[in-house]
C-alpha cells in the first residue's frame, strides 16, 4: 500500500553536503598523528599527475576519480579497524563537520521534519559514512567498502567503487537487501556531479546541488532544480 512506502531523500556527501573531501581529511589526520606519511606522499605523487591530465582532457575524468577513490584505501593498509574508526571520528569532527554546507544541512533537516528517511550515498568509505550518519541522524548509508582481513584493513576496497553507474546499482542492491519499499515518485536526490545522473534518473525530484558545469547545464536543460553555484575545481566522489 502507498502509505507503507518510504519517501527517501538521498544526499551525496563529498562536494554536496560538505565542502570537504575525504582524501584531504585523511591527509590532515595522518600528518597530525604522524602515521603513514610515506604512503601519503607516494599517493599524492602518483595521483596528482592523473588529476592534472584529466583537467587538460588527456585522461578521463571518470577514470581519474575511480583511481583516486580505489587507491585511497592503501592509506589504511594494516590499520586495525578500531583505530580506523577513531581516525574517521577525528576526520568527521575536526575536518568534515566544520565544512558542512549549512543550506544543504537545512534541507536535510526539513526532510527529517517531514519524516522522510535520509540516506547518504557516496563514493566515500562506508566506515567513514557510518560515523557521519551518527553525527547527523541519518537513517542509511551506502558507500565503498574497505576490505578487512581479520581485524585489520587490507589496503583494498570491496569492489565496486560507489561512483557513477555503480552508485545506482549499489543503491538498488541495498534497497533489495534491506527490503525497503521506496516510493521513488516522492523521493529526492541531491548531488553535485554529472556522474550522479544515474541516481537522479531513479527519483522524481533530482536536485543539482553545487553542481559541476556539466551537471548544471544538464539540469537547466531538463529543468531540474539547482541549488548553489557551479563548481568545477574539485576532485571528489
């Protein structure tokens, strides 16, 4: 029955709900705590050239984002899960929360007042998103899994990376696994990237939120709601 259906408000995190980016938060944490600094240096030295190449159209932007996201897991290689949780709490409280967009957070809270269920759907690590969800009172998270070997992180992700088409696939998988009865005709999605269009196509109320140029132009063409200014300078998931 319709009354049993869930109205869902889906929020991307990196670049949408927050101006921060997980790789920057991890870098700050590792430098301050003086851990994995060589791994951090190698990560940036090997990935910044890809970012630069993507900006001058010599390398696919989608492949660039995937490479940054998949390889970010190496910065937690051999770290105990408990220590990783503490790291994600530090990153959330000391870096991410201060960079939350107040206007987008206000929209999230309005959905909560209407008793809509809230989901964060992001390429960020699920263990990190769980901490954010606790802080913001979010109902569900779908992100990229960090592989565990025993009680340590292996330094690899659990594929696939939650970005692009995979976001929609992982969202559908979560809904089926949790047996959620979603009313997509009454649901919303907020995101900033052209790569989030597969999720936008699932709901009747897509909102381009601080969109990149491509998403902004598409939103204007399809008459989707737009919030915030066009953003083309960041690298996020």
